[in-house]
């Protein structure tokens, strides 16, 4: 009798997505700490620049709310992971081909991520029932988050 009937071989998707949810939470916390440090550094620099330019430099304070959007879009679209995701051992890839996401996909993913927070985090619950642990913003943008140590490339 064949053992594969009782013990089927593990699916490759399962190895790529095993343990992703707690790693995503840890990565998000690390990224928020990094964004906060960068935010306060920029705030201090813009305040000094504003004093040196007699108040004209304070107009640069208007770029601060856009820092998280730029952070996630440029890092995911350019390198395939934020520093927090790299620390957690995660990689962001296109769902269909497992290639690096485009800047457009990273932008849509980031917008939908923040929209998920506005909707009280309900779209995140989809990750608990989806076998590949993909949240709603992952599915709508065509992106998947996989373990970098199990990544075949």
C-alpha cells in the first residue's frame, strides 16, 4: 500500500505561506517604528529648515502625511519587501508569476492596505480563512506575501 494515500506530499504553496500571518504582524510593527523614526527626523529637519528660511520652509510639513504611502510603494515596488518584511523573513511577489511586483501593484496594494485599516481591519480577517493566508488587499492587487527562506528563486 502506498504511503502517499495516508501522507500526501506537502504542497509548495503551503511551504511558501506557512507562518506568514504572525510574521506579517511583526513586520508591520517594525515598519511602523521605522516610519515613526523617519517621520520625527523629517519633522525636526523641516522645523530647522523653516526657521532658516524665515517660515517658507514650513510648507514642507505637507509632505509628512504621504510618507507611509511612499515608503510602502517604493520599497515593495522596487525591492520586493520593506525592511520590516525582510527582518521577518518575508518577500512580496506577484501572485501569478512570483516575480517582483510593479510600482502600480505596490501602489494599489498600499492604498488598499490603508483602506483596510479604515474599514476596522475587517478585510484582514480573510487571511485567516484563506489557505494561502492572503488578505483582501493582497487578492485585489494581485500580490502574495511568501516566506523568503522558502522562495524557490
